[in-house]
C-alpha cells in the first residue's frame, strides 16, 4: 500500500480528518521549503502538498501567483525541487504531493 492510501486508511480508522498544508515550493528558497516540510511534519501534518512554481498560474489567486513568481525568481526549477524532495524523503515519513499544471510536466518530458 502506498503512503497516501495508508495515511487515509489510518485516519479513517482513527475517525480523523487529514491536515494537508500547501506550500509553494521554493518561495523564500528551497532551503526554507525544506525546513518548512520538516516542521510541518513535526507539527502534525498528515500529508504535505508542494506547489510546483509555474510562470503563468492563471487558475490561482494573487497569493499563490506571487509565491510562484518569487520561487522562480529565487531559482527554483523542477530538478532542484526533485533534489530537495529526495533529501527530505530520507527523514520525512508522511506523503508529499505535487500540485502543478500540465505545462511544467509537458515541458519536463
């Protein structure tokens, strides 16, 4: 069973709802994102959603649009984000999800 299914099964057995915070990856730098992920897990998050920054997030509101712009300006790329996730995955046990648009996936290949 994957981590996501296992988490929801455990929550259902406990009669709990999931706490799933969202962070635009790379906003304030990937080092900050890494520390946020560690702190969110330590603070009780069940799953963490990482937003992949995108240059034209038109379906988002102004807060996430600005976070994406800051992240890209700070040099966040998909490869750097994957490297950060590989580092945190060594210690973080809860599921990490990516929120993205089709465009970055298509461009990445």
